[in-house]
C-alpha cells in the first residue's frame, strides 16, 4: 500500500513563501494521483491541487490558482506544493492524499476528498507576524 508523509510546514510571515513536500512509498502507476488539501480548525478540508504521478493530470482549486504550484520529482517519489503570498487565513494543516483514479477523470473527481483513500498525517502551516 502507498504511504504518504508530509513535511516542510512551519511558521511563516504573511506574504512569504513556503514549500511543503509529500514523500510517497510503495509502488505507483501512471494513474496514481497525489493531491494537496488543507484544513483549518472547524472548517471543511479544502482541495488545493492535484497531479498524477505521470504528470498527465493537473488541476488546481480556485483558492490555489495563481499562488500555489504543484510539482513532482519522480526520482525522489515526492510531490511538492509551492505556496506564495501566504496569508494568515492560510493557516491550516496541509495534507497530501493519494488514490488510483482514471487518467481522464475531471476536476469533479480529483477535487473531492472522498475520492482519496490514502492520506498523510499532515504538516502544520502557521502564517503569522
């Protein structure tokens, strides 16, 4: 089974940038998708971005477009989320999640947290002066 571990969180000042990482273990295939979500206390877990392991699928949530960038390094079995222009309201636990999904599934699938069956434990990001 695939395991995912996030890292790279911490405390950052508003307007600064941070890159979080998700390292996967276990065999994956081209249809395997890794997504990033975040969840603030008392709020719904929010979809941010997803890409397939092969890089053939790429979607961003509305809140991530233009500010966040998802990327991968297959040699390191790692998916990254580069977050720029961070705001205090971005304070949350950031999770990566994985699932085997059809390569041509649309955003209505990839953006739904219930579609993912493997989750990391999360990495905390605090945006504060």
